[in-house]
């Protein structure tokens, strides 16, 4: 595959395939319909306008379609915009695959699954182990394909599992440095804390919020499921309450969506590890797009700060 | 029964029965043990010290004991304090009853139950009706005896049911004034919103927070039970989600303990009716103790305001 | 009258009358003048551009003019925009009336007046009654035509009186449920609390803020008038101070514009009833425009929340 | 007169006159009544206990009484406390005067009055001049004796006039530096801004808040009087509105009690000059009591900061 | 020179010189390049578009270039926009000077320098005097040409020195009114407090933030330099610490960028004088552009307030 | 050595050595002097009163003195208080050592030094290495004995080095998990970030804040020293600025004392690692004192939360 769309400059010609992320119909001031397309590949996205779109165009060029585009990269309101010369749907003979145009975690699903299984296997507390194993079994497919968020961090295919595995790795090291930590509880909390997003989001590839997601939220959805699964497995006792607390408190504060603040050491740690991994993911990806000696774009969920890439770093 | 403890002045003699609310052992600066007692009847509370308490005293004068006390009302750090001359446990022959020394709702349990049953009976939506009826049946005894809070508002026996019934009365009128309101949903939300307190508090008469109450909280405890009860009753569909949302959002904001803000008209209304009834309960009781032309003590949960009782009110 | 502008879809032809809400002159990039019109009827509003406007056009098509328009509904920046084919002022022979294009309260002025008069008649406290009657008499015409706000809630003709009457209805029921409430004081507070808006707003139909409104505000304007009217009526004593306090504190907090927080039971209640009725008005109207199973637009004064209309509601 | 109470050390004997600022009756743990006295002179205050107080003592030693005390300065909870050996009311033959034991502004009333009169005389705008003159005439006696606050800054006899004159002095210089300032408006705002305190406080010497002060507040009380006085003087027009705005906005923000923020240059300036003079008054007095190289006590209204007195300052 | 750009109305023809403040290249929807120019003179700024810009145009019309423009003042999105008919670089024979198109302080550099020198000369504390003199000597040229801010207040050539001199004038008067003030310390703090901006900004005429400015900030940059200069001058002792504290605390609060709040009287005063002069500068300039009876535009750094210019002011 | 003071119960006799942490003179209500002593050993602290203290007692029993005490553990205001029967200074023949009564880090100084040296040795960037080495060399003795804070976390001898080494251990693992991290910069930031506390605190064993500490703070003190040391070592360039930024931003926000927020990846990480290690230190030590199934005392710097120790943990 060619260099990605993220690497094109104003003025460059474009002649390759892109995936339609969104397609919105409009009516121009001359009364003629047009399509506003958001096109993407694995490296990034670009806006495009298809002027004087026929009703056939509207039918064909929809979200999820892979298309061949020729055109030129212009600029509109300080953002790049692709001026389309021609556009057609991809065909089997083009030899391009939908899958290659979607951003994915940098680690393979199998490896992610292996690491999660290993963490469950290491647990000595049978209650935590049985509950966690049950969830991973039940949601395995979605767990390995859902993103960890709709935007901001780990917002790509397998992002959820990627986030979990990164957090497990941090947790492993923290457990060595602070030996009083209940590693089983921390591992269980990490694996389960965001699984409710599978119900909060509509699907893995182009996720939006479900009604249940908006009205209940992934935190409460998951806490309730832990109780139901524990009941099914006939597990009782404080482990269940404590595990629910881990999930309920992992956003850290009421203002951030947690009905209870962390009141257990491992819950406090879970919150910090979650935040740390999310922030490193955002930062690393923003800095990758930035030249040494320059500042990144403002990163909204990090208090809108723009970060500096020191000029003595050559990566 | 005599006039209550709330009506005694500094300098008055006391010679009647009181209930021990709390009893704490101390060691005085002369090395001798003493008991700090908090004594109460239906009208109020008073501090007392039992100096040079024997180990027999410590064994006998414990929380929940009804005692005969003689003494004099003095003052310590601007608060009344009962100087004990003599104290003994009450005896069957005294003809006084534990029950008469506990604050209770001003409405009888039977009447409260009747009004709740009536509200359920009025519902036309079978799902809301079945879920609500199931809860009321399951928790009937506790529902009729628990307070609505550990302190501040409706913090007396049957306070929870009293609060529910007051709210149902407001809701009934609001439904007439704003006919678009889904009255069934609003009624169901009111009846269920605080039932989780039965798990959050240790008991009805001298409630403290349970571990589950602290780690999970009554909001999440109840939302989860709604799902479980609905599953048991084989009720599915949006009514269950919406009812959970009513409970989850009734504190109004993340800072106030709700993981989701109200996103449904009836949820918004539930929050306001809850707040309104709690505030009227606090205000009415504080003003009852205040003379016209005077200010109440600071009411902490109402932003520490002291309220004025106009001098033209003769109540 | 035909179906209103709110019911037109992108692509529909339009051929009917509309009222010009605002008309702003612009100069296009080709150097020619044009008019940006905001056109409305009782159901809603739509933007329109009149390109190459002559100076005659500018003179004729001004705010408040009723016009006959033919055109087509297009779209600009995700909002509908009326593409004008022809436009002319309405004529007497058209048989359309200015009044039918303005949003009004759903209750007639006579009925609103009757209910306010009734509330004053019910008062037993002569001071509250005389002051309130004097104000209603003095401002009757404006009181019955002004909106309650420039935007957000009750922002239509007679909105102020509609808001007052809704609040009186709530107050009546609350007084039954909490019998300690001083109903006369509460009624007087409700009738007077927002009358200062008559000075704060420039007029009833297309209100903007007056200089006095911006520099003093309706709260202080009204509190001061209560004192002046009481002086004129030779009424002295605490009722006047308390009534001023009701007005001064009805926004609830300093941050929300009240120089004093509510320090009297009825002032606290006035604040809550005011907020409750404003919110129900906003919510009901937003939900009317929303299909079951959908969310409303973000409602800005309600913390920018979008509300859900449950799919089991068929209204 | 001897050195004041502020200069006594732990262990010193005391034998002189003091004024009773407050006297509160208590009942000791041995059942005997005692008096808690707060005694003061022009330099400061000290707590004292009069044990085993007779009912005659209670009658005699009341607030405002000047007394002869012998005793010793001890310490209680890290604060000095005067151990009373003997106490008696002062007698005419003692040759001491009540007035000499009250803290007063460091400038004489006559001089303060002169400076205020001069500022009014300088005004060229007849409306501002007439309104201001009318107020000064009407309230002259109280204006020259009231404090500017119950505590914190200028909380002494003539503190209000002292504060006004200090502010006028700053205003005079600021008007030279920023010649666009409307000096008449600024002077009028300064003279009137806090006059409402005469109604907000009960009296000049031992002020507490009046009911009117609590329910309306000095800001609204004064704004309303400006309108009434202007009406009486038959002054109309924008000057009155603007002058009211100066008063309403002088606390700067809603959170600080102003129903409107400053929206006029001179109102913004009035707020800053008011704050500046209040802070300098607090700071100067706190630093006077502090040795070079030491920190002051925490100053509560200045965000609880403790200020440092540099060791190179020899004042 | 002609009347400035700020005085042109929509529809006016323009035919004079302007300075290019910024020039940004764009590509139009027809694929052709254009330049977005921000043009200015001493009175204000105007946007302009140069359509179909050649690569020669791009090379010539850059930031800092003085150009001759003919065109017409149109309007785009409610803001004036200059429609360019012709444009060319200025030539020596045009007799116009770059310097005349840049906004400058209303006081000459020589006069500013004189006033600063005078303040240093007045100091009696040799340490403050030597440190201040050293800084003024070292940075003299930049001190007299830099603005005090990139935008908002004193954002013009010599703005920094103008701000310092205004503050010195206020300080001089304040020192007379509050004689305990250490005038030397206050003067030194005023002269040095913002000198770090010389390193924080890239240059005097079109300043942007340097990397050092963003990562360290002018406050820390200057505090550190005071230590280094004091070391060089072999000055030790508390004066240096106190002077650093003045600089570190002059923004008043952590939220506003100061690592320590003011803890010395003169530091508190410095903060207030700084704020006062900045606000008066913004206000005076905003009101100059506003007609009596009108409100200014919203002033962002003053909590977005729009200020009123009373109609009785004829300036 | 015997079991520590932390393990004594109310009613126990005490007969061993303790260190005087603070000694404050008071005068009792009977006029006699007494001493309030705070006594400690390695396990904890206890209050004690020495009644009727002679002037000899005052001279002898001062802060830092090791004393032999016999007495009984009583209770005062819900806190244990040691009732002293006899007290005398320790003597050489007692065979007890001052050092054994002071809380210290659980790791030896030599080991801490070794780990810090190792981290410096690992650095590849010569500038970071030289600056860090210079500081460690210059401050070695204090670095190994100072606490990391006056209270809350690592508030014991060698606490500063213990905190640094824990953070280095976390950093090492994080660098493996996120390979883009500049490990040298992160290590340098960790080693230097709190060194300014050596100037902020008066001494290692009983630290209080110095004047410099209060007026400048450890953050600015250290940032300035980095510049000075770099100048001395003739190191220039961005590494110095970036290292200063690490120190200035490590508290994360203006409200928390940092003049700049983290704007570099490693600065963000430094802030999180600092917070994480401080919180784990506080939590581990609070939970050590708590029985399974119980809550800790409120931990003030962790938002006053009380943490739960699950009953299934047997540590």
C-alpha cells in the first residue's frame, strides 16, 4: 500500500483508495445537492466535497464504502480538503481490502488474548478468577475488537483489549514495587473496568453511543453485570462488592462519572493506571505526528494543552 | 408523658425517663473512668456526663437502654448539659415504653402503606406496576420503618415512607398541571428511588452506613436490583432501562453522587421533587423550634443558611 | 392557515406568508448588497437570503413586516435555508394577520388575568393584597403581553403571565401539602417576582435588554418599586422588607444574580417553583418537537443536556 | 493612660481599667454560675473568667460597662486569658472615660467631614452633587460614627468615614493619572457606596446585623434610597441609574454580593479602590503588631494568608 | 497622513497605504491559490482577500511589508473586509514610513526612560537600586520597545515601558497615602516584574511566544535572573529573596500563573496596581471607540463584559 | 527495644524512653505553669501534660531530649494522652540512642545512594548526566537525610531519597512499556524535582518551613539552581530549559503550585509518578495500622477519604 493520506501536502495530487467514514447530503446555494465525505485510511482522515451529486451517487457513496479517488489536496478554512476529480467504488479486481483502511491496535488480537488469559491464570483468588474468566469467555469476540473510546484514546479496532493489556503490564510492575497490593483484585479490576463499553457503544468499527449507554453508562452497566454473573456462578461475599466498587470508582470522582470515589487501595491504583495509560496513548500518537522543536495540536482531554517535542529528540 | 427534654431551660431540675442514644467511655484527667451519654426522647437530645463510672455502670448504661434520671440542666461550651444526680435502668413497673422515646413520622405506617398501594394501583403501565409492586412486597417491613436519611431530613422511624408519600402527593398535582408527564413512570421512580437505603443503612432505629453502603451506595445498589427483579419477572425492554435511569440520576449531578444526570423529563422532575420535599421537611422542623422574629440555627445541608421566621407569623 | 414553517423538509417548495423577525444588510464578495432575513410564523423560524437586494428592497423588507414568499427549502451549514424565488409585502386583500404569525401563550389573556385576580382576592394579609393589587393594576397591559424571558423559557407573548399563573397553580397545591406555608406571601412573591422584566425588556413582541435592564437588572428594579409603592400606600413594617427579600432572593444564589440567598421558607419555595416551571416549559416544548426513541437538541440553560423521549410514550 | 492590654505578656500582673465588650453567663461543671467576659481598651482585647459569679455580678458586669480589674495574665488554649483577682465598676472619681477605651479612626471626625464636603464641593455635575449632599446631610451623624464593617477592616468608630476619605484620596490621584475618568461620578460612588451599612448595622459602637441588613443587605438598601432621594429632589435621567449601578456593582461579582458586575469604567474603578483600601487597612494594622523577620497571624478575608514583615524594615 | 482604517465605513472606497500584519496562503474551492491578508495602520486592522494570487504575489506580499492598496470596504460574516482592486509594495518615492503604521505608546521613549531613571534615583536602599539599575542598563533598548502583552493591554510598541511608568505613577501616590509602604521595594518590583517578557516574546513589533516563554514563562525567567544578577553584583541577603518574591507572586494566585501568592504588603500592592493599570488601559481604549449611550464590544480578559459609556459623557 | 508507643491501649501502664518532639509552656487556670509535651518513638506519637512544671523542668524538657517516663495511658478529647507519673532525662548508662526513636525510611542510605548513582550512570545524554551528578554531589548528605515532606508522605528521615528511588523504579518500568519515553530526561527530572526542599525545610529531623521556603518555594528555588549549575558547568541549550520545565511543572497545575502545566511528555509522566508514589506511601502506611474489615482514618491529602481494608486480605 502507498503512503497514507496523512502524509499528503496542500497541492499534491491523489490517486488511490480511501474508505468513506461519513457521508452527509447537502443542498448548495445554487439548489443542487452535494455530498460531504469524510475519507480515511489507516494513517488519517480528509474532508472532501462531491459537488452536483446525482441520486445514484447518494445511493452508492455511503459510510463504510471503499472508493477509488483521484483529485488534488486543497485547503478550506485552514484544513486540508480533497478536491475530487473522479470517484468510483472499489472492485474485487482492485485487490484492496476494507480491513487495511481501518486503524487497529499495534498488537495482534491473539497476542492480546494471550496476555489477558495469562493474567487470569496467575490469579490465586478463585472468586476473582472465576468471575473474570466468565466475562472474558462471554464477551471474547467483542472484547478483542471494540475500541476503548469513541474518540481521544485507543479509539481504534482492538483498542479496548490493547488498553487492558497495557494496564496489566503496568499493574504487574507496580505489584512488584508495592508488594502489599492485592494483584488478583487489581488484575480483575483492570480486565473488567471498561467492558461495559461493549454495551455503551453501538459497534466496534464505527461506534456511537447506544440509548442504554447514554441513560445508564458503561460504569453502572458493568457493575450490575458483575453482580448478575456472580449470582449465576453462586459466588457470594465481599469479593463481589469490592469488585463492583473497583468498577464504580474507576473514574475517580463524581464529576468524572463515578458514583463513588476509590475507597480501596487497588481502586485508587486502578484509576491512576487507567488515566496514565490513556494519557500516554494520546501523547505518544500526537507526538508521532509532530516534528522535533514543534508543539502538537491542542489535546482536548488533556486540558487542551499543546505538548512540545524537544529538538534534541530525533525520533 | 411529661413535656420533653427540648423544653427544659438552663437551671431546671429533671426527673424522668430518657433513652440512651450513644454511650462513650472516657478516662478523666484524674485517671478515673466516666461515661459520656447522649440522652433523648421524642422531642430532642441532651448531653450528660456520668463521672466515676463503675465497670457495672459501663455494662448497664449502653446504647438503646431506657433510663430514669434525676439531675439539673447546666451548660457546657454554650450547649445544655445534664448534670446527673442519679440514674437507673427503667423497670417494667415504671410503665414507660421504649417506643415512646423514638422520633417517628407524623403519619401512621398503615396510612403510608395505603397511599403507596394506591399509587401502584393507579398505574396503567403493567411493567412499572409489576416491578414496583414486587419491591414493595419484598421490602414492606423495612420500607415502613427505615428513615430516609441518617441525619438532616426525614431522619426518623418511617421517614423513608413518609418522604415517598409526600413526594407522591406533589407528583400527583404536578401531573395535573403538566399533563404530558408520564405519571406511572414518575410514581415508580418516587417509590423506588431511595429503597437502596435499606441496604445502605444498618438498621431503622439507630442507622449507620454499612460497608456495602459505603463502597457501592444506595443509588447503584437499587439500580442493580431493578435489573435483577425485572429479569426475575421476565420483563424486558426500555421501561427497565428508563426506570434504572430514574434511580441513577435522581441526585441530579455527578458531584452529588449520580453517575448520570437526568436525561428524561420525569427524571428531572423526580430530582426536583426529592429536593423540594427534603428541604421543606428540614425547614418546617427548624422553624417549629424558632420564635417569630428570630433566625433558625444554621441548616448545614441548605448551604449553612439560617432562616428567618417573620414576626407577622403567629404559628 | 397552512401547516407552519417548522414542518417543511429540505427540498419542499414554499408559497405562503411569513413575518420578518430580523433583516440584516450585507455586501457579498461580488460587491453587491444582499439581505439576510430571519422569517417566522407561529411554529418556528427559517433563515433566508435575498441576493442582489435593491435599496427599495432594503426599505421595504424590515423587521415586523409580513411578507408573501415563494421559494424552496435548501440547506446551509446543516441548517435549513429558504431559497427565495419571489417576495412581496402582504396586502390587506391577502386576508392574513400579523397576530397569527407570533407565538403566544397557550392560554388566553382573559383567563390568565382571571386567575391572577383570584389569587389576590384569596389573600387574607391586607398589606400583601394591597401592594400586589396596586402593581397588577398599574402594569396590567404589559403584564399580560410581555414574555417571561428573551429566550429559553416562556419567551412568547403573554409568557410572563403564563409563567405566573403556572407558578400560582403549583403554589396552591404546595400550600395544601405543607400547611405551614404562608400562602399570601408566596402568592405575592410569585405575582411580583418577575414584573421588573417589564422595565428590563424593551417591548413585548421583539424584546431586547434596555440600558436600565443591563445596569440595574429586573431584580433590583422590582425590589425598589415595592418599597416605593409601599410608601405611596403608606404601608410600613416587616411585610415590605420580607416581600423585597422574596424578589431579591428568587434566583437562589449570588452567582445567579440574587444579592441575597433565600432566608425565608417562602423565598426558598418561590425559587424552586420558579425553576421548576421554567424547566418544565423548556422540556415540554423541546420534547414536543422530538419523536419517541429520539433525543432533543441540547437545551442550553439546562446544562446543555439533550433529553430522551422514551419509545414507549406515544404522545 | 497606661500602656494598653495588647502589650501585656503571659505572667504580667494587671491593675487598671477595661471596657466590657461582651459578657456571657455560663454554668460550670460544679454547678456554679460564672461569667465569660471579653475586656478591651483601645489597643486590643483579652478574655477573662469571673468564677462563682453572684446574681449581683451578673446584673452589674454587662456589655458596655467600664471596670477596674486586678489580676494576672495567664494562658488558655494558646490564647492569653486574664485571671481576675478583683473587679469593680469604675466610678466618676476614677477619672477615666468610656470614650478612651474604644478604638477610633486615626483621623478626627471634623477632618473627615471636611474632606468629604470638599469632594462634594468639587463636583461639576449638579445631579451627582445634589444627591450626594442630600445623603451626607441626612446621615451626617451616623456617617461620622459608624464603622465600615463589623469586623476585618475599618471596624472602629468613624471607620466608615475614614474608609470613604482614604478612597477619595486614591480617587483624586487616579483621576489625574487617567484623565478620562468622570471624577464626579467616582466621588459620588465612593461617598455613597457603603452608606447602606447605617441600616445594615444596629449601631456604631457594638454593631451587629439588623433583620433588614440580613434580608436586604446594604447594597440593595442603598441603591433603593438613591432612587427615592432622586425622586424627592426631582432628579431624573441616566445619572440616577448610573449612580445606582455604582452601588449595586461595587462588590464586583455575584458571588461577592453584587447583583450586577461593574459595567461602567468608574464602577470598575470603585470596586478596585474599595478592595485596595480595605486590604491596606487590614495589612497595615496586622503588620504593626508583627516584628521584622516574622509573619502576621493568618488574615482571614485575605485568603487566610500570613504576611511577612521583611527583616530589613525597621518600622 | 490620512484618517486611519478604523474610520472607514461599509461602502467606502480606499486608496492609501497599509502594513501587512499577517499573510496566509489558501486554496479556493476552484483550486486557485489566494492570500488572506490582515492589513493595519496605527488606528486599527482590516481583513482582505487577494484572489488568484500568483506565486510572485505570495513572495512579495509577506508579513511586515508596507503596501499601497485600492479597493472598497465590504462586509463578510458581520466584519468589514477590504475588497482589493489593486495592490503594490510601497516604494521609497511614496514618502511613507513603516514606523507610522505601527501602534505605539502615547508617550515618547525618552520620557518613559526619564521617569524610570528618576524612580531608580529616588531609591534609598542601595541593593534595590543597584539591581534595578543593572537590569535597566542591560535591557534598555528592548525595555523601551517591547509591548507589555501580545494582546489585550499595552500591546503596542513601548507598551512595556508605558505600563511600568503608569504603575510607578500610581505607586508614588499610594506611597504618600499609606506611608508604611516600602517605596523602594515597590518601585523595584514594578520596574522588574514584567521584564521577563523580553525573553517570553520573540520580538517587539510582531511578538509571539518563544519556546522558553511557553515552557518557563516570564515570571520564572525573571525571578531566576534577579538571583543571577544579584550574585554577579555580590548582593546577598533578604532583599534578593523579597524581590524574587515580588516577581513570583505578582499574578496574585496559582490559577493565574504565580507559584506563590503575595505574602508581603508591597507584593500585594504590586499585584493590584498591575491589574488596575492593565484594566484601565483596556477600558480607556475600548471606550474611546464607543459612542456615548452605547456599550463596548465584549472585553475578554475582563470576564467578557461589555462596558457602557454613559450618555451624559461628551468625551 | 520494647513494643512502640503506637501499640499501647487506654489504661496501660508505660515505663520506657520517649523522644520529646515538641514542648510548649502553658499557664493553668490555677495560675501554675505546665508543659504540653508531644512524645514519640519510631512507631508513633502521644500527647502528655507535665503539670506544675518548675522552671528547671522547662529548661530540661525541651524538643529533641530523650526522656525516661513512667505513667498511664488515659484519654482526652477522644485521643490518648499519657498521664506522667515521673519523668527524667535519659543518661548514657541507660543504653538508649536518640537515633532509635526517629522514624526512618525502610531502606538504608547506602542502598538509596547506590540506586541513584546507578540511574545517573545509565544516562546517555551527557548534559542531563553532568547536571544531575553535580547536584547529587553537592547535596549528597542532605539528600540522604531530608524527608520528602513536612507531613503526609515520606515525612521521615531519608524520605526524600526513598521517594526518589521509588519513583526511579516506576520510571524504569514505564520506559520499557512506553519505549518513546526519553528515560534520561525522566530520570534527571525525578532526581532533581524535589531537591529544592533542602532549602525549603529548616532541617532533616524536625523540619519547618524557612522564610525562603515560604516566599519562593522549593519549585522556583530548584529551577533557578538548575540554571545556575548549568551556567557553572558551561552547559547551554534546550536541555537546560526542558529540565527547568520538568521541575516547574511537576505539581501539575497552577492551583497546586506549578507556574506552568506539564507541556512535555516526560513532565506529564513525572507528575503522575510523583503523585502515584506519594499516594501509595500514604495508603500503605495507613492500611498497615488498620484491621481487615475496617476503614482507615480520613487521609487529608487524599480528599479526606477513609479507605477500606477488605476482610479477605490477611496481611
